[in-house]
């Protein structure tokens, strides 16, 4: 099937800074696709190039088989939910949502009906006449969503849409976003620096670093098999093991990343002996740092909180083993951009 | 910061003296306008509304007032159009020499009026070979009126960034629709404030006016200067001065309130 969005040789320079370097990317229709990376990694620039706010220095943008590289934002069949929502402060909620229909020349009654439906779909019915500044952050977020989806775009671009919300609201909005995407059946391109959000929501994740996609795959592929040390530590947390240390655990002698939940502390035999250096209580689980005997390094393990009676103590001796299926062999550090 | 009692008294005293120095003379002008003395003497021997009555019937003064209002309106209108365009260009686009253009636009307000006056006078008469008239005066005023409009619009555009315009374009609006539905409504109060300031600046301008007004073109400040030292006219001049003060202060106050209210709305 033809991809919804196809980027070819996309390159963007700002002065001397390379924001995006030779990017090729295909995003399928109906996919929830996340672009994950630290700030300055180029993910937002890619989104802005797709939306048409930035012209690429080189390369092409195709939307549904049509080259739109030279088209202005208003001529592209995509809409954006902005990081700070960018609601029009001088317009009421309903007028904000109607805006796109209004400039498209949709009749007054028709656009009112559609806008009300969109507001209802984000559970904001009844707030039509408020001004944006009278709304909470979460409500503004929903208005921004309604304003974009009312136009029935072929793809929705979301630029860190949940970044300004507090944790509880963010978790709730994640669920709603996912439901919205399913019910609309359109492509969502989601930019975030929050790995949790990317893993939770996405069909596929592209991890960005220094203007390049360093790994592309399903959340499980990216989390379980990070390709390099950057990804292993940016997406979730990992202990990075030198080849010699990996070998001591019976793993192939290459640089390896190990997720803490794949580390066992009471291995029956053949484990590496160690002493607990730190026990960190996080509520649902304990994060346990172990000094590995004779190896001069530490490893972190994660254990579920089974009650005070089972709590480990600093100085306890343990036998550490790593689930070989949970260890990811790393390529050497990504080439410098 | 906490100040000691002495410091507070001293600072309060200084503030009082400075404000008194500025505003007492204004009060004196007002007293003169209702004093029975024909020369501006102190203290006024008695009070009368005669000068106000005479001022109301002074054709020269009213013609001058009309001229001033007309020039100020025209100069402000020019400033509004050009200042907005310049602010849009400088806040929304990158181009060669942008910083210099910014400086060149703002400079007229810092230039001594006498320099602007001489320069424009020369340009009009020698370079362009035209007679000084009303339109030369309007253009001269527009040069510094643009600054207040431009500054206000530029500050507003920079504070809001391009996000609202991007949102508008993203939702399908072209450049002009975006300006009409988003940029202009957002700029309106800033333009209003800038325009009112421009009006006030032009209304009481005298130095540039002296050099660029054609013969027979008498603005209110010019009229005052010409009549100030004529016998029997001094109290009438005082009346006009009071009117001038009120006419200049009101737009300033409105402009200030508009800016404050909007800064609040934008920051929310």
C-alpha cells in the first residue's frame, strides 16, 4: 500500500546547524507514528516540514502519493495540534473550532453543526462561548484537537501536545488520543521527548538523535532491542555492560544493554556474585543497585514491591543473572552527525 | 526592598518637587486663562471667563485647531499603514540589512526636530523643488509618527510570535485571510495605541512644523507662538494652551490603558 507520508532525502539546515540529515521515512496510512528524541534532535523540524512551515534544504515530502514539497501549509491535507495549542485568543471556543471551515467557505449553519460535533467528540460540549484564556490547560488541548480534526485531515500532526499537562491529565489524554485515532482511522504523527508516551501510544517509533533516525520499529523492538547506547539509555533505562562484563554473565562478548527488569538477583547457579549498594523505593517497585564482585562495576535490577518483609537491604549478598533474551547487543555508538 | 523612614521621606520629597516643577506651571497657565490681568502677571488680580469667551470666538485659533487636527489625522493615517507594513516585514521576515532598516525607521523620533526640520525643508524646496504646503507638513509629521505605530505593532508581533499565523495557515487560511482574521484583530489595540500616540505627537509638534509648513499653514502650536507676545492675546493663548494640553493628554491616557489591558490579555 502507498504510504500516507513519504520523506525522501530530507535535509534541513538552519545557518550552519544541521537540524535534519538525509532522512528517508515512510509512514503508513492509519498508523500512530511517534518521533521520539531529546530536544534539538530534529523531530519537531521534521513535523514542521511535513506541515509546510519549513522548507527543506533538500529532499521531498509526499503526502498520499502527491509531492507537496512546494505547497504552502494551507494547501496540504494535514492539520497540526501545536505544542502550546496556538488557539486564537480573540475568538470563542466554537469560533476557534469553526475557523478552518469558515475559511474554506462552509456555510454558517453547517460549520456550526460540525464544530459542535467535534467539540462533543473531545467532550467539551457546553463550553462553546468561552474564550481560550477561560479554559484549563487540558480543555485548551481538547479545543486544539477539535479544531484540527473538524477538518477531517488525512493526517494529524501533533507537536508534543501533552507536554504542558500534569501527569494525571497526561495519562488520561493518552488514552483519549489513542481512542480518537482509532475512531478517526487517520494517520497520527506524534512528536514527543517522553519515551513513556511514545511506547504507550505508538504503532511505530522513530528515535531521533542529532538530526537522524537512529532506530525505527515497534515500541517492543525499540525497547527490547535498542541498537546503540544512546537509545538504550534514552528509551527506558539500561545498564550498559562492556564486552568483558557481558562475557562474565555468559553473554556474547560485545557491548550489551540490560533492562533492570531482566536482571535476577537470586540466580540459582552460574550467576555473578555481588553486594547490594543501594535500594531505592519507588512505590510499585524497588530499584536495586548491585556492586558486582571483582568486576569493578555496578548493575541495576528492578523488583516488584512485595511488602516490607521482602525488602532487600544494603550490604546483602546476591547472585546476579541476566535473562539472555533480555540483553541487547549494541552496535558501536551512532556515527557523529 | 524595604526602605528606612528617612529614605522614604527624602525620596517622597524629591518626587513631590519634581512633579510640582512639571505640573505647577500647567496650573499657572490655567489660572492665567481665567485671570482678569491681560498680561501674564502673578498673582492674578481676579477671575473672569472673558478670555474663554473670546477664545471661543477667535477665528484664527479655531482655524489653527482645525489645521492641527487635520494634519495629525492625516499623518497618523499614513503612519498606521506604513508602520504596520514595516512591523510585519521586520518581525516576520529575514532579509539583508534588516537591523539597519529597523534603526532607520526608529531614528526620526531620536533625531532633534531641528535636524529633521532643516533636512526636510531642504529636501522639499531644493531637491524636489516644490512649494511648502500642507502636504509637505503632513509628510514631515508622518516621519516621526510612523515610529510610535511601528514600535507598538512590532512589539506586539514579536511577543506573540508566528504561532497564531501558523495555526491559521495550517487550518487552510491564505496570507490575506490570515492577516484579516488573525493578525489584524490581534494587532488592533496596539495599532490604536500607536495611532493615538502618533496623533498626540503630531498635534503639538512645533519645530519640524516651523520648517515644513507652507505659508498660511498655521497649526495650533504655531498660532500660539505667533500670538503669545501680541498685546491682549496672552490670556487667549493661555486658554488655547489648556485646550491643547487636554487634547494631547486624553489620547495618551487611552493609549496607555489600551496597552496595559492588552499586555494582560496576551500574557494570560
